[in-house]
């Protein structure tokens, strides 16, 4: 029996390989998120100071809402036979959770970077203190990935399946959204961001622990 | 006296107690002195505050029942958790609505992006998601297990809602009763508020008991549909025995 980390890496590789073949995130979700950012100025007016002010917040809203699509894409793609195969192979449910969350996190990070570049270009966002973003972006991606993976497992085989997941994920992602937005604002105004960073770390840890602990009971109900 | 008739009698008393308590609370709310600053507007407090506190209590019951389910695996705990969440959502919706009606004349707007209001609205959606999840999983055991997991995660929001006003220093007034030190409210108003709280708590218990009763009837009906014990039409017709080549004697 391979170790937990090997199993996790195998699941991550499988998910990334599937993304490489289908290109769902790269060719569908990322352009969709970018279009959302481009549509907003058409609705609120092309006032550059206003867009500069609301840009960072809008960026995080787009990341949270469209990121859900990335984090839960597996639920609509994976068949019961695939889930059974993973179980029969003796893959630890915690490794399955970790692997899926890791793959989603990596895809979310790519999403954040590309959509972030679009936001900077179209909204003229102030990038003061940008090195902190190297920490904030992965933390946001990790939290959202963990949350989406848990929600995906909870809603597996549900009659309304993928339609229900955003309703579960979006409200629970609020601490991440608040922390990420406040950090960007804090960097711009040079106010303290440490408590928000700490909040992100705590939320990520809680979600990861919840994901690992609930992986087996959730697998048993599938 | 049989158990069923005793239960029915208890429920009738509960119906009466809920109606009576509401009437008494209404009397206190209408005849208590007006507030020095807000005048009669403050009477909205006698609905708004009890409903939000009862909603918090309902979600606490959901959590306890969820833990009970996870420990015992008995579906009766799951029924209580789900019923309490449903009643809690009703009370939370009522609290949000009355808060908006109260907020318009006091703050000048129906809604303000205050931390506690916003987080309360988010909590409302979290529990709507919880109820939506329950409706979309037909298997009772899977439904109980998965909603238990979501219920535990969701309840983390409740302390965040209540204390967020202190964390984020926002527009919504700080807690008046549940605050460190003495409550900042005059005795007659506090009395009317406590009567209201008591009345809504009884209404909550009444709704919870009735909802559990309904859920049990639902489960019985589902079980009866799943395993019918009445003969099906055409059940008496069997395939002819052709082992002897179908020869007619």
C-alpha cells in the first residue's frame, strides 16, 4: 500500500491530467471570469477613479464566485463507477480529499493570476505591497479549494447536485472573501493586515481538518 | 389512557400555551412605556430581538441534535436537527424582516451593510443551503450523514454573527442584554422583552414538536410507499407451467 502522500499526488495528477485534456478551467472558466470583470464597467460606468476603487473587491468577488465552478467541477464530471474504483483500489479517502483539493487549489491559483492580470489592466488597480499577494493568493485558493471539495462530496448524487453547491460554498467562503479584500485594502492604505492573514490561515486550517476528518464518512454515503 | 391520546392532549396544551404566551407578549409589547429616544418604534424590538435569539437557539439545537446523530446514528436526532433548522430559518427570516422595518425609520434605509446584518443574512443562506441539501438527497441515512457534516461546519458562523459587531465596530448597536456587565435597558422595557422572548421560545418549541411529528408521518408514508403490503393488481396472475411441454390433460 502506497503512502498517503503518494496516493494524494496520484489523485492530484489525475485531476490535472483531466484538466489538461478537457481544458475546462483554462478555456472556459477563466475567460468567463475575465468577461465578468469586463462587463462591470459597462454596468456601472467607465469612471476610472471609481473602477480603481472597486476593482480589488470585484476581483475577489469574481474569484470567489467563479472559483466555486473550478472547485466543484469534479462533482459534475465524476461518475459513480470512478468513485467505486478509487474505493476498491484502497485509496485512503483523506488522500482523495487532499489530492482533489490540491488539484483544485493549483487550478484556482492559475485562475487568480490570469483574472488578476485582467483586473489590473482594466481597473488600474494599485499594486502596493504586491509581494504579500504571493501569500494571499495561495491561501485564498487553498481555502476555496478545500471548501469546494467538501461541498462537492456532500452534494454527490444529490438530485440537484451541482446547482446546489454554489449555495453551500458561497456563504461559507465569506471569511476568505473578507480577509482577502481587507488585506488588499490594508496594503493600499498601509494599515495592519496581520489579523486578516491570520484569519485566512485559521479558515484554511479548519477547512483542511474538516475535509480530512469527514472524508471517510462522506465516502461511505456515496 | 393510551400513549397516543396522552400525546395528543399534551400537544393540545402546547398549542394553547403558544397562543396564550403570544397574546400576553403582545399585550406587554403594546402597553410597555415607549423609549425616550425612539418612541413607539422601539416596540419592534419585542419581536426582532426574541426572534433572532430564538433563531440562534434553534440552530444550537440543530447542532446538539446533529452531534447526537453522529454519536448514536439514530435518525430521530436527525429529524430533530432538520426540524429545528427549518423553524430557525423561519425565525431568522422574521428577524431580518422586522430588523429592516425597524431600520428604515431609525437609520433611514431598509438595509445597511453593517457587519452583523450582513453576516446574519449570510447565515440565513447557509441554513437555506442546509435545507436545500436535505431536500435533494432521497436516502435517509446519506441525507442525515451529509447534512450533519454541513450542519457542524455551518454552526461555526453563529458566534461570528453575534460578536462581529464588536470585531468590526459597525453601525448596528452593540449587544444590549447579552453584554459584559449590566444590561443597558430600563426595567419595564427589559421585562416586556423577556416576556416576548419567553413567548417566542414557547412558539419555537410548539413549531418544533409539530414539525417533528410531521416529519415522522412523512417517514412512515415513505416507508409504506417503499414496501407496499397491499396486493398489487395482477399479482395473482402467474406464468403457466410449461415443464411438461404445455400438454393439456
